[in-house]
C-alpha cells in the first residue's frame, strides 16, 4: 500500500460465499484502510465471483488452494497482475465463528501489513 490515505480493495473468496468469505468481509469492511468484498467460486454461491469483482480487487485472498485454481481457470487474463494469496482456512467454520475470526485477523493483517 503505497498511499497511506488510499484504501486497498480486498476480495475474499471461498466456495459458496456462505461462511468464510462473508465473515472475512464483515470483519474487514470496518477497517479504515480496507474496502472488502466477498464472493464464491461455486455456481450456487450466494454471490458468484464476477469479472467486476476481479477488476475491482487490488488483492485477492482465497480460503483454499482449489479456489485459486478455479479463479485461474476462469479469469486467467484478468489475474495477470493481481496478487492472490491462499489463507489455508478449511471449510469447517460457521459464519462469524470466533476461531475463524481469529485466523482471519492474524493472516490478513500480516499479509496486508495492517495492525
């Protein structure tokens, strides 16, 4: 983040956009340096990741390696200069699970250099 006054657009991605990525979006949307969105890779996701989502994002954070692979298969050209990080958070948490929140706070703040 070169400009301190500018927000970084962070797109959180899981499979069905039901528990993990919406929790991450909820958690980070209030941060003064982050604009957060969430989406899913599954055709039956609450919000399926779109071309607009990819274009909007400065950084893409996926929960599992398979999400990165699916994005790469579907949005190859759009992803050329976008950092994608795998958080390695398995699909075993409910929305706003305290353990999930703790994992997201630590991993995301480390990746984005936030406190």
